[in-house]
């Protein structure tokens, strides 16, 4: 990708640009329909971001490389057989919407308590034609019976507390997916018991940013 083109316009983002970013991250190519969905998503995000603070990253290339690619790495690292996923504190839809695009066999719930952001998520789901659910309340108030095959957290406020609540939402045998940094991992996982962690996945081009995936082995006491 031409690094001189840091100020992409909406119409300048091409499928080839996104595929090149995928290849640089070591990811599998996406189908034409998935690439089209990502381009629609990017345009919608840029449009809404002019009115709302959905993401501090404004440049389209940076959004693709930071938000899209990191979320798609998470999608590829999710184990097979997962049927449902909760994106805890979804914000602008990361990682949940790219996961829904890349892994259409997974039913994704986007958890976002801020009304303006949840409105954006509903519009994104409608525009993309993907069957995501938007839960617009605080996750701790979600009915206790609601559990998921996986729960993902990325750039969530009060991350340590959120991880504890997220684990309650993972069904036994399901997966907790943390987008984190190496220095933060010990304090994040210290209160999380009964999880078998896999080796962390390091994002290409970084040394500290990782995805940590763990399996919940037993019900919480």
C-alpha cells in the first residue's frame, strides 16, 4: 500500500488496498462481498465520525490497518465451532462487525451502552445487511441466562472489571478473547480463574500488542 496516501478519500479505498493490508498482516484474502462490506463500513464510520467521537483515528488508512486488521486477526484466531459472540463494549463496532463479516457462521451481539454509539451500530448492521444484535444496556444488567460461545474485549474502559464481568458471560467450554498489551496481561488475568490460556498472538509490526484467547473450563462458583 502506498504510504504516501495517508489521506484517502472515501472513494479512494479499494479492495486491493485492503487485500494488501491483509497480506501484510499474514491474513487470508477476503471474498469480494466481504471486501465490499468493509468498504461500506469504512465509509459509514467516517461519515458518522464527523459528528460523533466513534474513534480518535481519523485517517482511513489508519482505520483499516489498526481497527479492521486487528479485528480480522481476532476473527481468524477464534476457534472453530463458536456459534455466538458478544463484543463487550463495542463502541464503533470493533472487533464485532469485522468478525461478523469474516465469520458469518457466528451470531454476533454488539454490547454498547452509549445511545449514540448503539444507534451507529444499528445503522451499520442495517447498511451491511449482517444479522448482528445490538444490546444497548450495560452488560452487567444483561439477563443472567444470556451466555455466549465467546466474549471479546478491545479498548474497553475499566478493563480489569470488564474482564471479570465478561467471564460471567462465557458459557462453560467457551472462549474469552482479550485485545491487550503484554504489560497489562498479568493484572487482567489475575482475577480470572479456571481458564486455559493459549499462547498470545502478537500483531504484525508490534512487540507489545497481543490477542489472548482462553477457554473457560468450568462454571464460576
